[in-house]
C-alpha cells in the first residue's frame, strides 16, 4: 500500500493548529480486508478516501475504539436508554432518499459553521458509500417518524461508527449517545470485538464525548492502550 501526505491546512477542530493528512494512494479502492487492517492502525474513511491525521506539531487526534464485551453503562447512559425506550430501532443495508432529507436539515440547523455546510446530495453521496459495500444504516423511529440515522461500517471483527445525524428538534433525547449505545448492542449481537468511534480530541469540546464510553482503547505510539477512567 502507498500513502501520500497533504499540504498543511487550517484545522477544522483546533483553529490555532494546521492539519496534515496521511492518505492511502491507490489506483483502486481499498478492499474490506485492507480497511479492516488500516482501521486497526488508526485510519478512517470518508467515501473511498482512507486517511489518518499526520500533523507535525500536534497529536491531539487520538484514534479510539470500544472493546464491546467489556463495556459498562454509566448512570447517565442508563438514563438515556430509559428516555428513548419508546423508539423503534431498525437496521437497513440500503441508503434511502429520506436519509438525505434528515441529513440536510441536521447540517443546516446544527452545523452551519462547519466544513459540511452547505449540505448537498453530491457531498452526502461522496462520503457515505464504502468501496466494499458493507455499510449499515441504523434507523430510529418515533411513532413511525424517522428521527435519526447512524451510518455504520460492518467490518470483519468490528463495527465502525461513521456518522450520526438526527432531527434537531429531538436534541433533548441525546440521540448521539443513544446511537452509540445501540451500535455497541449491535456489535455485541453480531459477535464483533470492537466499535470504532473515530478520533478523541481532548481540546475540542465537540469531540470529547467519546471518552464517556468506558472502558475504551486509544492508539498511542502505534499501539492500543486500555483506558478505564475519564481524564480529569
């Protein structure tokens, strides 16, 4: 496998930093076997692009995953499960038109200052599909009304949480956390070892929530290390 490094660009998470990305360079998309290996080495994907932060002066983005057999619910997570016990959860393997409608509303209302604004169908279709075609769409319904979707990659030994979006009017449900809890349950049911959550960024408030899922493993110095307590 060959890799390239991007030029430094302003970081979308830490404005005072510059980001560089290590990108898989190939004439053909990564296979499921290749990505299964690369995600275990701290990589992620966006559409067909497989990447990992490779910043020279900053190591804030730390890959994080959950060993699902060891996961333990916190008191607040138990309350979130109870709060959402009225929801119906379904799993689909097909991208549906109604998903984009929900995604568009979510980006416009919740992330109008982010890199994904303004949303477009081309943008959505560019980052969702995987080359190996093993993407799951976890649907959340309130009285037959679709209120959230969690896009999840299905790999050989793990699931990977790609992106979750929801009706902004339902923010009191804590649907982001609820979606992760349901992905953990799905991984356990499917006999997966891990749920990958992307990158933990301690200095970015929007990206610190992943540390609330314990125990977790973080990729430091090219190896996974078990974390059993939240950082102070």
